[in-house]
C-alpha cells in the first residue's frame, strides 16, 4: 500500500542519513536532467571499501547472491551498443557472484575473445573461462570427474548449459594454446569431447557443429 511504501522509504532514508553521519557512506547529489524532475537524485557510495567488505561478510550467502543478481540486472538494463570490455568484465563478476552460470558463460566467451584477439592477453581469457566453469565444477581438492565435474553435473545439466560448457572448454583450449601451455590445451579439448559423451543431455544436442572446433583443436 502507499502508506507502507512511504514508511519503508522514510526508514531507508533515515538509515542512510545515519550511515553518512557515521562516515560509512558518502552522499552525492546529482542534478535533475530536466524540469519535470522535481528534485536532484542522491547517490550513495561506501566511504571506504573496508565498509563494503565488512557488510558483505555479515550477509548470508543467499542474500549476497541476490544482491549481485540485482546489480547485474540493473547493469544489463544500462547496456548500449558502445559498452566496453571493462563494463562487461564488471558485469561478468556480478553474474559469477550471483552463481548464474549461463549469464556468466555467455559474457566470458564475449569478453575472453576480446582479450585474445584485440589485446593479446590469453591469461585473462583463461581466468574468465575457468571462473565460469568453476560454478559447476566440484571442489578442486576433491575433483575426480572429467574436467573437474562430478557425475551429478552430467546427470542434471540441461542441454543449454551443456553447450556453454563445451564452448567454454573449446575457448579454454584455444587460450591455453595461445599461452603456449600445450599439454593443458590438449586436455581442455579432450575434456570437451568426453563431457559430451558423458552428459545425459548430449542426446538433445541439435547443433553438433559445436564439436567441430574440438577436433580442429586436437588436430
């Protein structure tokens, strides 16, 4: 109801004011763009990163994921045709922290290609691809399955995520090859092939052409 919204808004504004007074947040007023806007917008940022870190450490894991998901969705709505790789890297990190594999994988493939082809930085690409795959991998200390994935993942992963796994493995193999880590590169390609053989959803793969780069890389 309107009365509830007013009460919640007042409570939030009071809390923000206290945080500013205590030096936890700092407030910046952004002037209205046009006359139709009655007043300036207030933008709040943490006075120091230590405050942000301390606050995040107090949150439950599920709440942190929800927070990062909300930030990622907000950033996505701000995207335009001229978004640079730094913006996409920031967006990627929020999708990683929200544990959204498909969103993170899609951005990793886009930004990773930029690092390789335009900046010549395969090491950055390798990190992006591994960070995405780690969302589905087992604990590295206990990983025993193909590519670090458990049999449970091969049983439960859907065809959409399976395609992303294969594409990420192929991209990882290519980036490792560029970095002259040839043995790891071959393993990444081999794992891509083994994963498609082990995953239950592989029978639903309509576009088998995603395997062509695997054989090309192994060749």
